[in-house]
């Protein structure tokens, strides 16, 4: 199916700034869904609020544009009610890990089947460039004009510790890897997290003198490396990308079916 | 598989925001920005149809059409 069949053309050109990485994430997500041959009717996209969350307005699936930080809570409700649907939850780093941090760790802990995409631009884009829990020590932001003294989360380590059963990281430079991660995450029967390093040239880039959108992507190219590579051993500062965890644990909706069976008095003996 | 041969780049000019990402990362320097900051196919004969411009465009403004496509 042509790419344009997956979008709501009436909202294009979209509102993201020139060179915003979020558009590249949307592009890769469309390719992944097309490659998997999923029909638009079996996908529910649930987002919160932020530049990143606008993606649910642009894509032509069942979409819910909910409230800041709560996308996973809404998504949990949808999945429990209609477990046969594929749930995709795109979130900004602020949306997912500042205001939404608790929803995030508990959705991961439950291992409910859905794909959480963290579009990590290390800043609050929509509200004017405030620092986020992913900005990192020493960075500049509208609300940290001298320097940010908060340390950043490591999204991958946090997700693993919280119990996510599929965890990957990629960047907007590595578009083929991004599509591949999305495909595997969507197919995974459990809670999947894909962190995508995604440039915000307007705020994070400008505040931290990182140049153009293309310069920021070149930074991802030059400062990341495949998991366990030789380069990583030589230069521990490189950020690893790839699939960190992919394992099977009981999935929440399926486990809940067992509870229902037991409550009905069947399967008591087991 | 035969090497794909370029038919054309389909460009949705109103959607292109001139970010320059496709220009910066085209391995064959096929693309340029024009005076209006819109993408322009300057050297189509050098295109190897890798589609990286299409995949990296944040605005879904560029599509690489190859010769074999469309026949069935
Ligand atoms: C309950 C609530 N608090 C605060 C806001 C204001 N607000 C809107 S988006 C946003 C953060 C956006 O940053 P992020 O989630 O990282 O996404 P980005 O815009 O960078 O893609 C905030 C604080 C809100 N809409 N609702
Ligand atoms: S402010 Fe940043 S995150 Fe928001 S659309 Fe612009 S570039 Fe993208
Ligand atoms: S990447 Fe897309 S929006 Fe940016 S200059 Fe190229 S065609 Fe235009
Ligand atoms: S398909 Fe590849 S070679 Fe051709 S213009 Fe696009 S990026 Fe350049």
C-alpha cells in the first residue's frame, strides 16, 4: 500500500519544524507497518501531549490523542478491552518519563502487549525547550540557561529494570534499523520499548549549538555503535544501539484470561 | 535481482520544508536545495535508488520511483 494511504493527507504539510526527527520516526513506522502487512483497522495508536504525540493525528489508524503522560494508562484500558488489537504508543521523553514515568514503569512491569516508542529529543519541544529527564548533565535548556545539573535516565536500563520484555534503541539516522526494531517490537508478545534518538533542531539543537538537523543526525551516526561492538570497547562514551532484550514472559491480557477462567470455576485443579 | 533503474523522484513540493537532510546524506550527491529552499534533483543520472532520501525525509515529501515498479 502506498505510504500516503497510511496518513491523513488533510493535515499535511504537518506542523513539525523543518528537520524535526519526529517526522522520520513517523516515516519509519509507516514502513514497518506496511512491511508487516497489518491492516489499518487492527492498529490503535494512543498518544499523550507533545510535539511527538501529534503523530497520532497524522496517521490513519484508530487513534486516541489523550493527555500528557497518560497515554499508557489509556492504552492499557484499550488493550484489556480489545486484546486482539495492536497497540502503539508513541511518546516524547517528557511525556513518557517525566510526568508519565510511573505509568511507564508499571506498564513495563505488567508486561502488557503494546509497543512504546520513546521519541527522545532530550527536551520539551512543544512548550518551548524546558529540560527533560533525558537532557543530561551539563546541557542547556530554556529553564537551564547556565547549565542543567540533573543527570539523565538511561532509557534502556530503566526499561529493562522495570520489566519490559523487548527493549531496543536506535536513531533517526539509522532508518533501516529503526524500521526493523519497530517490526520486531510490534510482533513481540509483551511490553516493547523502542527508544529513538530524535533531533529537535529548534530547541535542543539551538540551545546546545548542535547545528542543523542533518548535523544532529550526523552526531547520532558518529556517537552511536552496534551493541557490543569493538568500537564500544575502545570508546566507552559511544551510545549502543540495537535490540538489548527480547524474552518471553507471561503477557498480561493472556494471564488475565486465566484469572477469568479460574473465577468461572474452570481450571481450578491446575 | 536486476539493479533498480531510476524512473523519477516524485517530490511533493508543498510538503518539503528544505531541511536539507536528504541532500546531506545522499551517497551520490544527487539532490540540492533550490533558491526557494525546496529539494531539486540536480543529478538524476547518478542516483543508485538506495531510497535513503525517501526514508529519511521527515515530511514524506520525496519518493523514489524505479523503472520495474508499477508493471504488476
Ligand atoms: C498535565 C499537563 N502538564 C503539562 C502540560 C504541558 N506540556 C505539554 S507538552 C509537554 C512536554 C513535551 O515534551 P515531550 O513529552 O518530551 O515531547 P516533545 O514535545 O519534545 O516531542 C508539557 C510539559 C500539559 N499539556 N499537561
Ligand atoms: S519544537 Fe522540536 S520537537 Fe517540536 S516540532 Fe519543532 S523540532 Fe520537533
Ligand atoms: S528531507 Fe524532505 S523536507 Fe527535507 S529537504 Fe529533503 S525533501 Fe525537503
Ligand atoms: S535514492 Fe539514494 S542515490 Fe538516489 S537520490 Fe535518494 S539518496 Fe540519493
